[in-house]
C-alpha cells in the first residue's frame, strides 16, 4: 500500500520531529527522548495534503528508505544511529572525528542530508508553511502545530474526522459511501433504527471512533460530569460501564482532562 510511504515521509520530517520532541517523554542518564504513541502519533495533526503533495512526499520517503538500505547493504557495519549522529553534527557544523568521517563516506551523508532537506520542504509545503523552509525553527513549527491541533479538535467536535485510513478506522462509512444498502447493521444500529432517541438526547454510536468523537463533541459544548454525559446519551446497554474508560482514553490523547468530578475538553 503506497499510502504508508506518505505517512512515513511526514513522520520523518522536521515537522513531526518538533512535535514528538515536545510531546514525548525523556528517560535515562542521557535524558534521551522517548516516543509516546498516544501523544506523539495519535494527537499529531497530519497536513491536509493534495494528491500531488502526497505523491511528492511519498516519492521522497521511498528514496530516503532506499538510500539507507542500499548504504547499509554495502557496509554491514553501518547503523542508522551512526548515520544520524553524523547528520546531526553536519547540521550544527561540528567537526567530525575519524570514525565519523568514515561513516560520512560510507553513508553518503551528503545525499542523506539532501533527501531530508527536500522531504522537509515538501512536508512544510503540504501544511502551507513554505515560509519556514530552511529556517530550522522548531519553536515556530510547534506553535503552528498546536494551533492546528486545536482546529482539528473543533472539527471533530463538530463531527468531521480526518481519518488516516478510513476503510480501516471507519469501515461502516466507507461501505455506505459505496452502497448505503450494504452498510452492515449491528445490534446497536438496529436498536437505534427501531426506536427514536429520547428528546434532547444523542444516540450512542456503534463504533469506537464515533463514540470518542461524540464524547469530545459533548465536552466541547460544556464541561460535564460522567452522570451529566450519560444523561445526554440515549439508549440502555453496557456502554455506560465503558464511559469512564473512554473518558480516560480521551485524556490520554490530550483531548480532555478531569477537574474534580467534571470533565473538560482540552
């Protein structure tokens, strides 16, 4: 699936690096950065790239992957850590020692640096931030990403979710888009269709992503306690037992926080 290189290209860019270093943790004597999936990946706002921009990012990501694999195949002692330690020194202008010079030659580090520079430029263009190209300004990138993340939260609260893999993450909607008659009926959806929701209440959706979006939307409207949220949702069933866990998941995603007995959208 050629969408994967596109995603890897965005994740390999300076944009995602700035986000991951700010959102992730730090560990060990060297205070090394730790990649936390829920904060570094799940909450990361991908660009609304055009098909042409996606193709450009995908092609550069494939070139980058091919270059690294080719160089490692030619020199089994060459590691990604060694390559990128040298690349980091090249960016800061630090002098390379003899071992690092050997890695530079074996990895063709100049080509690696050029591919990353082109990938960064392509990803920044996809965000509409070409003014940041070549500036090495992670703080400004982070400011813009935080603002974009807040904008995406407002979109999701209004019911618009930008799925990365719609067929996997929201299969019912994908099926309905092809043929509404082929949309699978679950016990929950059948129940919703059989009985109209109580006045002023929202039906409990069948899929987990839709459930998370509903809770985020309700919290965005006003801070609420668990009983208040439950009172705004129609239908009986096991979903009420899952409500605390779903709210904790929203908190882990950086979408909500608890203040006493009240939950607040973030």
